C-alpha cells in the first residue's frame, strides 16, 4: 500500500500534526468552521426570505446611515490589525507590545458594541421591531436584529475572552498560543462582519 | 517567520492589509452610491467581499503561513457547505415566490 | 507549539490521571472511558423511556377502540376514561422519535463508543481536550432533563412530530403540545447540539493529531473512520438546525415571521391584530423543512456510520479473516458522508418544492445506494471462506448486515420520487427507517457493547443471555417492522391515532395487532439486555487483555485500561488492523503493534 | 457448535426470505382508479429488482454463515483485495440504479407536467380538520378569497362582493369528479401543513399555508373513495377524512348541483 507509505512520510502517519498545527489550534479552526456555518445558515434563511418576499426590500441607504456602518467596519478592521500585532508581538517575546495591542483591541471591540447599541436604539426609535418595521417586509427587521444581534453576541464574547487573555497576559500567565487562539476568534468575528456588511447592508 | 527574515518589520504586513481592506471597503461603498447596474453591483460586491475574506483569513489569521492542508480544510468546509445551502435552499425561493398566494 | 505537542501525551498521563476522589473520578470525570460510559448509560435510560413510549404507540394502533384503564392509572394525563387522547398520541411519536434519534442512537454509538474507543484505537492517553469532553456530557445531560421535563409541563410535551414542521410547531394554539412543550423541545435540542459540537471537535482533533506513531489514516480501523466522518458530518450539518431552531424560537415567542406566511386562519379565527393587520407575513414553512432536513439526512448517517464501522471490526475478528476491500470500504464511507449532503430533499418530494429540485435530489438519493452496496458486497466477501466463530457480537454484526440490506432496499423505492407519491408519509417509510436506522444502528450498538465490554468494565458479558437476547430481538424485530411494509403499501398513513377511521384501512387491523404483539415481545426482550448489562458489569467473568484475539490497539492494554490507557509507553503501529490468518504466520492474527515480518507488505 | 449456530442463522434468514417474499406477492396496493398506472408499474419493477437483490444477498448471507462456520482445523483464507471483482459489482449496481433513476425521472416529469387545458379545476383548501372543496361554477372563475373574512360560516374567507364568487360551488369533505376528464386540484391551506392523499388514485400532494400547490390526474372508474390527510396537522389529523365521488361525466353537473344543495 504505497498510500500508507506516503502518509507515513507526510505527517499523516501518526505521531505528528498533519496540519502542522497543535491540537489546540486545529480544534480552534474546526470550531471556526462550524461557527461560520451557523452564520451561513442564518444568512441562507435571510437570502431565502428576502428573495421569496412579495414586498420590495427597502433601500438600505435610506434606512441606515451607511457612513456610520462604514465607521463600525473601520473600527472592527482596525481592531483586527492591532490583534494581529499583539499575536506576533507575543510570539516574538515583546510582552509589552502584546499587552498594549490587546488592550487596543478590547477598546475597538467595545467601541463597536457601543456603536451597535446606538444603531439599535435609533432604529427601534424609528419604529423597527421584530414583528414589523416602517420600511418594508417584516423580514427586513427580523433579519437585521437576528444577524446583527447574533454577531454582536459573538463580539461580546470575544471581548470577554480578550479581557481574560489581557489580564492573564499582564500576569504573564498566557502563553503566546493562548493569545493566538483568542486572536483567531477575534479575526473570525471580523470576518463574519465582512459578510454581514456586504450581504445585508450593501446588497 | 518569513517576514522578519526579509529584514522588514514583522508588523508591516498587517498595516498593508489594513490599508487594502480600507480601500476595498471605500470602493464598495462608492460602487453602492454610483447606481451601477444591479448585476454588476452584485458581482462587484461579492467578489470584493471574497477578497476581503481572503485578506483577513490569509494575513490576519495566518492561513497563508500554515500548511496548505489547513487552509483547504477550513475554506473547503465553509465554502462547500455554504454553497450547497445557497444553491439548493436560497435559490428555491424563486419557486416559492412564484407559488405565493398574494 | 511543536514541543507542547510532543509532551502532550505524557503530560496528560501525569496531570489528568492521578488517583482522585470518587466524585472527581467517576462523576465529574475527565477520563474518556468514564465519560463514554456515562453517555452510554444515559442513552440506555433514554432508550428505556422512548421504548416504553413505542409500546403505547403500538397498543393504540392495534386496539384504538378498546379502553385500557390500567394504562390510565400509569399515565393519567394521556388517557380519559381509559382511551388515549389524540394529542397524547402525537406527543408519544414526537418524543419517541426525538429521543430515539438524538438522545439514544446519536448518543450511544457516537458519544458513548466514540469516547470509549477513540483514544484506545488511535493510541492516545485521552481525548485531546478532556475538560471540553466532560463539559459536553454535562451539557447533554441538561438536554436530556429539559426534553424529558416537557412531559410534565402544562399542555404536555411537543406534539408536532420529531421533524417539528411549522406552522404546527410555531403556533402555540395549533396543537396542545405546541405550547411550552415545543419550547422545551427546541431548548433541549440546542443543548444537544452544543454537546454534540463539543464532542465532535474533540473527535476530529484527537483522530487527526493524537494518533500514535505509525498509525496512518490508511491504517485506522473502520470504526475510527466512521467516528471521524460522523464528527465532521455533525460539525457541518448541525449549525443549520441551530439556525433554524433560533428562528423557530423567535417565531414562537417574539412574533417574527420566519416560517409563518400571511393569511393564517386558526379555528376559523384569522390571525390578525386588533387593528386588523396580519400577525404574520412573508415567512415560508418550506424554509424550515429545508434547514431541518439539511441536518436531518446527514443525521441519519450519523446514526448509521458507526454501526457500519463496528460491523466491519466485529465481522473480521470473528471471521478470523482480513477485511475485504479496506480501501473501498473507506471510500464508500467517504462517498456516503459526502453524498448525504445532497439528498435531503427526498423527504420533501411532495412538500411543494420545485419538481426540478426534486429531480436533483432523486439523483443524489439513488447514487448513495451505490457506496452502500459496496459495503454490503464487501462484507459478504469477507464472510466468504472465513472461519466464523459464533460469539454474541458476531451474531449482532450479521444482524446489521441483514437489516441494512432489508432497510436499505426500501430506500431505493422511496428515492424514486414518483413511487414516493404513494408511499410518502405511510407506514412504509416507518418500516424503512426502523429497519435501517432503528434496526441496523441499534444492532450495531448491541454488537459493540458485547464486543468492547471488556474495555468498558474489564469483564465479559454473559454469552447465553446475550445470545438469547439476540435471537429474541432478531426475530421480533423483523416480526414488528417487516409487515409494516405491507401496511404502508396499502396506504396506512403514519402519525395516525386511529387508522380504522378510514374504510380502506379497516382490513389492516389484524396485521397491526400482529405487529403490536411482536413489538411488545421485542420490548420485553430488552429486559434480558438490561439484566445482562448490569449483572455482567459487576459480576461478569473477568476479561483478559485480548479475549477475542483481535488485532487492534485497544487490545494491547489491560481490560479495563488504566487511567492513561497504557501502563507503559504507547505502542507503535506497524500495519492495518485486519491482519487475520496471513499465510506466513502460525497464529491466525497479527497485532497492529507486532513488529513487521520479513517481506511484509503493509 | 459453531455449525449448529451457523445453521440456525442460515435457517432464520431463509425463513425470513420465504415469508417476506410470499407476502410481497399479495396485492397490497389499493385498486387503481386513475390514469396513474405508471406508478404501479414502477412499483412492480422496483419490487422485482429489489426483491431479487434481497433474495440473492440474503441467501448468500445464509449460505456463508452456515458453510464457513468454524470447524476444527479450519483456517480462513487470506484474501482481501480483488479490484476486478470490486469494480464489477460497483458498476453493475450503478448500472441497475441508473436505469431506475432514468425511469423514475421520466415518470416524475410526466406526473409534474402541466395539466391539459380542458382539465376541470377544483380548489381544495385544507383546514384543521376538514377539506374545503370549491368549484368555479358557470363563469369558470374562482372568486377571490381574503383570510381576514374567514369565519365559522365562511371558513376559506370567500369575498362575497367579488362577482366571480357568486356562483362558486362550495362543498365540505366531498369531492365530485367526472369520470375520464382530467382534473387539476389546486391545494391551499388555511392553517398548518396538510397533505391531500387519494390512495386509490396514487395522488398525494402537500397543502402549504401561504402557497399554491397543485396536482392533476384523470379518474378512470366511477365509485366512492376516501380522501386522507397524510401530513401530521394536529390532534384531529387522523380524522381529516373526505370522500371522492367519481361520477359518469354526463351526470357530473347534476350530481354536483344536488350535492351543493346541502
Ligand atoms: C440510519 C438511517 C437511515 C439510512 C442509512 C437511510 C438510508 C436511505 N434512505 Fe432513508 N430515512 C431514514 C433513515 C435512514 N435512511 C429516516 C429516519 C427516514 C424518515 C424520516 C421521517 O420522515 O420521519 C427516512 C426516509 C427516507 C425517504 C423519504 C421517504 C418519505 O418520507 O417519503 C427516502 C426517499 O428517498 C429515503 C431513502 C433512503 C435511501 C435511498 C437510503 C440508502 O442510503 C440506502 C442504501 C442501501 C441499500 C440500497 C441496501 C444495500 C445495497 C445492496 C444490497 C445493493 C444492491 C441494490 C440495488 C441494485 C437496488 N429514506
Ligand atoms: C432510532 C430510533 C428508533 C428506535 C430504536 C425505534 C424503536 C421502535 N419504534 Fe419508532 N420511531 C422512530 C425512531 C425509532 N423507533 C422515529 C424517528 C419515528 C417517527 C416519529 C415521528 O413520526 O415524528 C418513529 C415512529 C414510530 C412509529 C410510528 C408512529 C406513527 O407514525 O404513528 C411506530 C409504530 O409502530 C414505532 C414503533 C417502534 C417500536 C415498536 C420500536 C421498538 O423497537 C422499541 C423497542 C425498544 C427498543 C428496541 C429499545 C431498546 C434498547 C434498549 C432497551 C437499550 C439499548 C441501549 C442502548 C442504546 C445503549 N416508532
Ligand atoms: Cu390535515 Cu393531517
Ligand atoms: Cu433522508
């Protein structure tokens, strides 16, 4: 069986990490896959209902302040950059830089959540409800609250994870891989936003 | 890692990515404002959405620097499953719309 | 990272498995074997509940016109003046199906045996992340409690079928069980999914990263392949149901319209607000069906694949013969797992889905029979010119082959969309899935239990009792579910509280009574299993390290394996696990860990 | 001992095959009364082929389990690969299934083809737990419905003001059909999912709230048959029963008018 021999050579032969990643990191990646599919399921439901609807879908730019959403996007992307810097700094042993950038990431996350809270309040003020809204089919409001709410809850849990990581980093208890894993999750949350931003706010 | 080996700051790649992401985002917003034909807008936005995803996944999440197998596993798992969901379910909405009682 | 990896196994042995107090060792354990047994026993108790529900279903289908005052004494809520209430019947099949599918037959083989076997068969000290593993069990237990508690809430348990199709499941007033019971169903399912996801993460990572040296993927026992695939199926498919469950919860409690269209009228009352505005608008019941079955069909293979894996391992051991076509077997499993994502629409041929889409799904459905056929033929070829030792596990494995054929062939009927017009939602479907899912998968679990009992409890199960249990179950199983084909072709619908309301079904009562008698015998036969299980666990004959003379890694360590699984170093692997009766050796089996023989191929 | 147990398993399997096959030769399908005979033919061929596969595989299982039971001094063969054999049985199975698939898709296309233009149109609206049957009447047009007008007396919310609704014929749980004329059944549901099932006509189609679904067929013989609901729709699902009356085409109008009197 030369397939076996090839496998034994390649890292798939046992006693090694076939993806070149520790089990912790492999597990994190697989978790990201399933969690991404959860959003995929929600987005699929949104796409279905939007396309099957008989009422015209509202023009997003008339409902949302797209500039404000763009700002939120900016905040999230920037927080991802500082997160990536923190991860690399931790790996290079630059402890102080890692910690500073972690804190910056948390600030970014909190800013994003603040913006989202503001956005929600505004829209609810203008009459958006889960059951209906002034602009179009009820599915518009439903999808909005479900998608952004679910994403927001991910941001929130990300911030909590980051705070824990930061505190432990300050106490020098987090190994570089710990920061890397928190980082993976954070970037994932950012990645999801890219999709929601395009598919819900722009399309 | 490779970046340091080249003698540049190891953080450079993140800032470059950041800049590209921002440019793309601004580009997407402008396309939105330009009243382009719908099909073009959709294609444009979706393509650049994917570009952004690749930038984040590759550079921030380091998939570019991992073994290709990992990237295939992650991207394949998410994209294939989502594609099935989309092609078989979301596209079925056309049929449902046609049959909807108005 | 890399060095953490290498020391991982040893670190586990030292830190995770030092002797601990009883409660940490057996209750909040992080040891995969203990967690596996916890899962298994919980699933057994759930099976008892769901099995009893099945008995009530059967009694009702046989004698709907008779009153049963003693049943009323046992379940006062379900009966009035000795007759079953129709809504109670709906709760029975809903809860029977839900518990059996998710809390019994996804749990016992996957979470139960998966946990027990993965580290033992891949040569690891424990699962990758023992804490997550423990957490997964406790999450599962909460799910069990939630789903069972729904029997005791006002208006009773969920009653919309295990598929929970809205609007029935979304409108609290559509059926009594659609009240609190349905909410608990959703919550219970979310706990289950969370638990299964945690388990799945552990399964995949452990099999990928913690295999011992020399254990290439191409040398994994088929049980491990099945666990690997099952975990992947779960991780990819369950999120769709989670998403759908969230939407259903929103529809039920927050007034959204994900699955609820405009124009609903319930009990001649239009569902409109006081101001005359429709309460719901723009949703689609079909969306739920798609999202549910997107999970639902991979889910049925989650039940099936482990049994296919067990069967291959057991057959070879007791045939003393190498597995025929290992690569084809793995390929078939991969094909089944892959195709299972593009067939779900066969549950929806008549749902109002586009007929073109129906065609696409019919193609996938018929295709999936090809790899299934490969499995059957390879098993038969394994039996050919073997040397069969009739121990209890072997009997169960033969039972799996038999039931997989019987149940699978009726799938080929249903997969032809036009034939499905007559058979959809009749007892024919019930016959199909009880033979293949309830039957083959359950037999696989029974076989695995008898086979790996030494690794669970260090003892052997009682053979005469085990064989008696097999024969009674095998005969009554066919007696119960084979005649359902006939009943179904005649047209008896499923989920019918009283079939004999219909003239064209009146003649079926004697057959239904036969089925019921057989089902009760079937249920009663399970007492043998419970007795055998608990008696053997405590009093059974002590087992040696390798009582069946099998080849796998799990047989190279004492029964039961100590904490940390191998007293010494983890052995290295040199070949596949099916090296039985090779011509160049005296013994009729060569352990996976035996050093390579001169000139050996694998 | 192993021989005895092997024999036992073999016998049990043979008995299973014999009994199962015997009962499958009986005519279980309810007698056919529509033009959908092709479904019966498909069922027949499926039964035949899967039946042969069932018999052959089971008999092999029985034979092997007896023939190769352990005996003193026996040793199993070392034989675990034969690509030619494996490809053969895979491709043969695939070929058989491909034929099935081809046939099945053709039949499916036929059943789902558009109804002929001269088809009689009947609207059937499912409701917990009854079938509301409606004919267009002389003007050939079904009146508008509006669910907000639904009530005890007007379960489907027929809009009385619509001129087209004046001559609509409404029946409850009774469906009259002319013999030999294609009928297009338009399905709707007021509340939850139902499934319109005519066992004697090989007809089944879900009724989905918010959606129009339909199916068409031609009744071929006169007589009275049952309508069943095949989709779980609540506690009265089991008694959501109706009747189809297939009457000679010439009598159809009269019988319908007579039934509408009630
Ligand atoms: C373990 C679970 C399991 C498995 C493995 C299968 C396997 C298959 N199932 Fe089944 N199915 C269910 C569980 C399962 N099913 C359940 C639970 C339901 C009902 C859900 C509900 O509504 O409540 C259902 C319902 C169901 C339907 C919908 C029926 C309806 O509601 O109208 C269909 C339709 O296509 C179908 C098809 C198939 C097919 C083609 C296979 C194939 O994979 C089978 C393949 C196997 C073989 C074919 C046998 C071996 C092969 C040979 C011996 C070779 C030669 C064969 C030929 C040449 C024909 N199944
Ligand atoms: C995998 C699961 C499974 C299993 C094992 C069973 C087992 C049985 N089922 Fe069930 N059944 C379903 C899954 C299952 N069922 C589903 C999904 C439905 C559809 C529900 C719906 O329509 O919504 C259904 C519906 C259903 C109906 C149709 C109801 C209707 O539509 O009106 C009937 C009727 O006869 C029935 C009968 C039985 C009987 C007599 C058994 C007997 O086999 C029961 C005897 C008891 C056992 C065999 C249990 C034995 C096991 C142990 C005691 C211990 C085992 C230990 C471990 C597993 C660790 N079942
Ligand atoms: Cu209507 Cu069942
Ligand atoms: Cu299926």
